C-alpha cells in the first residue's frame, strides 16, 4: 500500500505537509489508537517516559562497553540516551517522528555542548536514511508497535545495521507487578527477531524502565540482538 503523501512535492521527512500532523507518513498503530500524532505527547510538559536523564539500563550498558562505532537511537524522544552515549565520544544519530521532541533534544545538546545529530525520520523506513550503524538502540519504541508493524520495523532496523552490528531493545515486560503500557513477552521478542529476520537474539535480561510515574521503574526486558 502506498504511503500517505506519496507523490507530493515536499520530502516525507520534512514534517511540513500543510495540515497533516503526520508529516506525510502513515500513522502508526499507536497513533491510530490514541487519535494523536506522537508529537502531541511533547506539547504539554514532559511525557510520562521523559525523565530528564538517561535510562540506568543504558548507562550500565555503556559502562560495560556495549556501544561501539556509529550509533543510531531509534525513537530518541528528547534525546537523553543519545546525548549520554554521544557524551562518551561516539558519533550518534537520534531519529524520531516527533519534531517537538527533536527540537528539545537539539536545545539540550547545545546547552550541554554535546556533538550529536538529531533528525526526523520514520523508524519503520530507516533504509531511507541511506546510512549504516554499528550499534542501534531502541528505548521504548519496539513496544509501541503492534504485531502487524513489527516485521517491517525489524527489517527496517536490519537495513541500517552493519554485519555483526548490535541492537539493544529496552521495552516494558509482561512480568511482575506494575507493568507499563504495551507489555511485551520474551516470546514476542524472540518471535520478532527470529533467525529469518536477519537477527539473532543473544540475550534477554530482566531490567527496569524508569518513568515519571513509577517509583522504581517498571519491569522491562533488555534484549540484545546481533545482525546475522
Ligand atoms: C516511549 S517514547 C521513548 C522516547 C525515548 N527513547 C526515551 O527513552 O525517552 C517512544 C518514542 O518513539 C517515537 N516514535 C514512535 N513511532 C515512531 C516511528 N515510526 N519512527 C520514529 N520514532 C517514532 C515517539 O515519538 C517517541 O518519542
């Protein structure tokens, strides 16, 4: 099926289609369900997931040497994780469909003097970036996609990840009290990144995702995949 906006004169990633809150792309399942573009989450103060600091799980990963080479943060939001990884000296691109979040991220980068790139792009079509990354991070994006979107998203991630590259997915898990919205099971992760998908799952560890409304974070999976 063709994308909304095909054939128009402005590039899809410009986000400037007059009157189109989706910037010419097809709304995601989450946007269709909520009736709002992702950008709206950033209009009235910090979004529930926007804690103003990097996720501890990502900081731990980085301390353990988990990030190498060019790094992509898919669905970067206001950029705390991307900014943290970039502050370690790695080249980082954060992409999101929410222009408001990207604008906030760029201001933070300027204020903190951190060299990092933020760009509007649809994570379901990362091949359009025409770039390759050694490490890809998904913090809170995978779990927003429904079963119909996941195969396309997984292929999109594979299209920008170099051979032997690493993908980290930090998502809400379905185990334990206080589960977040869109809880995901280990089986769903293994099914999405099954061998035919171009990925092999090397680890799925229980972890936590901090939010603005959980005292000690919500139960999460930190999944590590290698590009086959
Ligand atoms: C739960 S938030 C997590 C944001 C950020 N990673 C963080 O940890 O604060 C999910 C983010 O994914 C973005 N997003 C949703 N669908 C997207 C898509 N198709 N392409 C790019 N970004 C998307 C949303 O705008 C939102 O910023």
